[in-house]
């Protein structure tokens, strides 16, 4: 099973625009979770954390600004990059969007190529392994391009699932991931796997990481999940 594609929550109330963006995002290799309004966007976020959020400002009932505020108010979602789309081109509007919590502000009409480049740039920040960057944490090194993992210079043997699991944990050392979050990021949203399967693979990963010696780098947080360090 290949690694899940990076996920984008696309929040856009106009159906035609939503489908155009969905087409281009999927063509770039993103998994798209679509929402037609602000309330639906919050429901999708609650169901599983996306890697990025592409958020339209002008929507009925709950605006993009309000969605942005709510996402930034929750500890578990405040670190998700938000790119706001808006026809408002005045500097004061851009400042307002950024001060509300958006990481980037894209004015309509926009270049699709530029939008995708900006998305990729933010993805590199939050999911560097997805962008092919080598990850280092203490004496552990993971190279997503060559699919190799070493600890203190010694090569480790990891199965594909354990490799993806370590990659996820190394992207955010110290962060505690719940079983459900790991299922989304390692197995994918469209795959049904029992949450206890995560425990089995964490056990395998822990054994592989300690095969050449050294302390156990994985932390089990009872009732919460797992973290690296």
C-alpha cells in the first residue's frame, strides 16, 4: 500500500469553482475533502485533520474569517496551514485575513500554477517527508527518497507501514497523535483499519528502532496516543 496523498480541505460555496479547484488539486496529487459552507468545513475538520485548508472568504452564514477563527481557537487544529481565497484585493482586507490566522492570502482571479506552488510550499513546512526532504531527530535519520532509515549510522529494517508511521511521527516530534489521526495519515481516510492495528505497528516500529541499541524513542500516552520523544 502506497503512502496516503496529502490532504486538502477545500471550502468553497460555489459549485463550479469548487469542482475546478478539486480537479486541479487532484491532478497535483492531493486528496481533496470538499465542504460547501463554513459549518460543513468544521464538521470535516472534526472528522479528521487535513494537511492544508483552502478557504474561501465570502460564504453565506459562516464566513471564511469565522471558520479561520474557530480553527485557530482549537489546540489540535491551530497548526494547520490555511490559505484564504478572496476577491477582496484591498490591503486592509489582506491584513485582516492574515491577522485572523490565515497563513497566506490569494486574491481572485488567481493563477492556478501559483496557487499550487503556494500549497506545496506550505506542505513542505508541515509535511516535509511528503516533499521528499530528509528528516533527522536525535540519532535517527529518515530519507523518503531512498526509503532508508538509520539510527546512529546503522541501517534499520522497516516495513512500509512502519516507515510511514515513523515519517509521520518524525515530522512533528513531541506531538501526541491519536490512533485515529495516525490511521488517517498512515493508512489513509478511505481505508478501514481497526484502530488497534496502530498498536501492533507501533510495537513493530519500536522493536526495529531498538534493534541496534539505544533507548526507546517512542512514547505511549495512555488514553491519548503516541509520540516521538
